[in-house]
C-alpha cells in the first residue's frame, strides 16, 4: 500500500469509526461497499460520511450524479482520483 493509500485508509477508519479495521488489515483493492466478508462492508450512510471526509481533507468532491463517483469502490480508486486532482 502506498503512503497516500495508508493516509486515505486511516481517514476512512477514523471518520467512519471503524474500530475493527487497522492500516495493516486493509487491502487497497478490497471493495468498500457490500459484503463485510469480502471487503469493508460499508453502506450508503457510510458513503455520505466518506465523501464528506474526503472532500474536507483533499478538496475532492464526490457527487452522486457524477458517474465516476458511483465507481468509488476501493481505497486505491480514491487515491487515484486525489492524485489526478493534484
């Protein structure tokens, strides 16, 4: 995992209060939404909180009507979106 991915993962862990997650347990390609068995297990409320945290920290807006935002499914995708903006 890159330094930026670790930073993003920590932001998500902290902002979503995911007490059962640690940086070392994160796969940057694991799905953020859906089954907890195969990924993070986040839901739509988590998506709103995640979008707000990312916007506040990095200035990257994730709007529902934006087709690319609908594809936010992993930490690595968010990292790429943030890197593209820089």
